[in-house]
């Protein structure tokens, strides 16, 4: 059997980087689907929101929130388990205050 070139043998770091790239690509596709479904409005209160690089202020920025925590079996790549929220619905007394955390 001929010896393989060193670059042909997948290293652990290369496999990890490839997996991370695939997961990031799936998450970006999910975020795009949520933005398209919501049509730029908060799915809780209906307020207009903008993408982070188009928002003039942090108060107008939209956040894609995962309804169920990953530690509780939520999937970050499933658009049906995510929703688009404005800052007021997402942060202060919103989703992160209400979410149930898994005990360690």
C-alpha cells in the first residue's frame, strides 16, 4: 500500500474546523430563513427591526432567539424553533429572563 501524503490524512484540527464551518453555514441559513419569514418585524410585538449592520441604534436591532435552549434539546439550525425579536422583547425582561436553564 503506498504511503499517503500528509495533507491527505485528515487531522483532528482539520475535522474540527470543517465541522465548525458546516455548523456555522447551517446556522446562517436558519437566520436567513427566520428573517425572511418575519419580514423585518418583531414576531412578538410587531415592531420594525433591522439587521445589525443596518441598524442606526442598538434599540432597532433584531435578534434571532432560540425558543428552546440547546442544553434542553433545542436546535439552533431549525427555523421553526427560532423567532425574530426586537431588543425590548428579547433582553430586559424578555426571552432570556423567562428561559428555563438546565441545572448543572
